């Protein structure tokens, strides 16, 4: 007999109302689902698209209960939420995916690394570092990367220490230190996995960083690497999600070393910034794919139909307040350009305000166009900072 679903097909709950939830809500509507988001900000990016909005903090147990009780499936668009409360709600029988117990592991960088180690997933060698200690750092050896277990410190959860001279830049937090991995490229691979264990893997994407700064400049899809390297990256990413028994879409961040080795940096238990290009460039976008996975629907085709470059639209430095979008017409005049604005009411320096995907049959032309868009399209504020207001 043919499958039968009520209408709406499902009531989807999302903890977090940011841009990932916003894009997921759009895909949910297309699939005939309704959406409730839980987010502390009235008028959050996703609340503008969803049918319902619970205005509450991600750690409010009563509000989380309300969300899961009125949803057929609950998912999330960020990691920093109450995984313990969600785990107890899941234990009561509510469908919450990915599994909050897996979220609890991924939320904690030390537990995440230990899980990789236990399952033989290639990752940078590391040791636990509950209290940063100069001798222990030296004994582990430089160059190293220190990471906070959770949340980071002052928004900074990662410190790269090239030598003992950098000791003063360490973070005063509990965490781990790991070997600095010299790499050729940073890659990301999206993996979708359904409750039955069905897997679909997206192409490997290349993350291009601004020289000198730890700031993502552009994403190139597909990554400019060999077929074998692509296969290896996809295999390692799929294995990582499989051994963790993840359900949903996962963004797996990887290093490609100079000798061609693939090493897992970290996993996000959600759709990923590196996968936004899938909306324009792939048969099934990552947001619909995530919904298919958590709703136990068949997974979609991940084939990429056209090369793409992706640019984040960050708030211009020196600009705070009501956004002013400069250069939109000029950017949109370039063939292949799609602009996504997230509906955030205020901008601040480096805040993610949107993104641009450029598709072109020629990957290097897509990249050139994205570079052009970068200089044209800027998110400023209606009142620049140095102009006094009354
Ligand atoms: N072991 C390592 N060797 C070399 N570079 C590293 C290592 N770990 C992290 N990095 C660099 O630091 C960046 C941020 O690290 P990581 O992804 O672990 O932190 P994060 O706080 O989750 O960052 P984001 O939210 O931007 O993904 C990486 O993208 C990479 O450029
Ligand atoms: Mg990262």
C-alpha cells in the first residue's frame, strides 16, 4: 500500500531561531510541514518564517518541554542548548534528533575527541588539559592547539600556540591540547544519515581562509582535490557519523595534510555553513535532507549539478545598528548570484548577516564572481558609529 501522511506531514520543532533554522523552516514548508521555533529573540530569523514561536532561552526546561510536546519531531540549529533536559524528554518517548546523548558528546570537545579515538576515527593527537599549565604544554610539545571543552571563552574557544613564546596567549579554561596539523587544505563534508542507517554523502567542499587571519573567506564546491582525496574525505566523514550513530545532517570538518592524509577536526550535529551552496547547486539541499532524515523519509539525491562558490556576508567593521545593504543591485546583476539575507534586525562587526552563493559552469569563474560580489555587497549600518546620534 502507498504511504499515507496526515497534513501537515509533520509538526517540526527547532531549538534555535537563527539562519539555519530559517532556511530549514523554508524547506519544511515545501515538504508540507509546519514549524515551531524556540528562541529568546522575538522576530528571530526563523520566527519570521515559522508558524509558531516560543520566546524562551535554550536552557528553559518548561519551554523545551512545551516545544517537544507540540512537535512530532524536534531538532536544533545550534549546539549550545540544554542537552540534559532534551535527553530526559527523549527518554519519555519524545522524538528528538540528532539524539541529545550524542549532542552532549559533541558539545564537549574533549568527549568528542575521545569518541573519535575510541572508534578509530583519524584525528589530531590530544591530551586532556583541565588546568592550563606551562610545563604540561611544553611536555606535550609545540606547535599545539588549545581548545576549551565547551562554549569557549569571550567568544574564543581555540588558541593556536606555535611555540613556547606564545604561552601568554593560552586560554584560561578547562579543555584539551592537540597537535597542530600542518595542512594543505581545510575541507568539509556533509553527511546525512537516517534512523535506518541509510547514508547520503555530499561532495567535499574547500574552506578558504584569509591569509594570516582565522577568518573564513570563501567556500569552494567541489573542493579542488583529487578524486581519491575526495573519496577518502567522504569515506572518513561517513564513517565518523556512522560510528556515532548520528541521525540527521552532520557537517564534518577535515584537514587534508601535505602527505594527502585526511584527519577529522570536528563534527557539528546539524546543517553547516559550508553546505549552504546545496540550495542552489545540489538536487537536494541540506535543510530538506536533514528533515527527510529526522522524519524517516527516504534521503534525497546529493548530486551537485553546477560548481559553486559561497561567501558569508559579515557585518562591516565600525557599523552597529539597523542594517543598510549596500551594493545589492550591482551584485544581483551578475549572472549566477543568489543573495540570502537572514532578517537580523541589527548588524554588528563580523556578525553573519547573510550569504551569497555564486554558481557557474566554470568553478574558477564562480570564485572570481564571488570575489567581485565581496567588494560590491556590504552590510553597513544606517548610522555609522562615528556619527554622533541625538
Ligand atoms: N589541530 C589543528 N591543527 C591546525 N589547525 C587547527 C587545529 N584545530 C583547529 N585549527 C584551526 O582553527 C579553526 C577553528 O577550530 P575548530 O573548528 O576546532 O573551532 P570552532 O570554535 O568550532 O570553530 P568554528 O566554529 O569556526 O568551526 C579550524 O578551522 C582550523 O583553521
Ligand atoms: Mg570548526
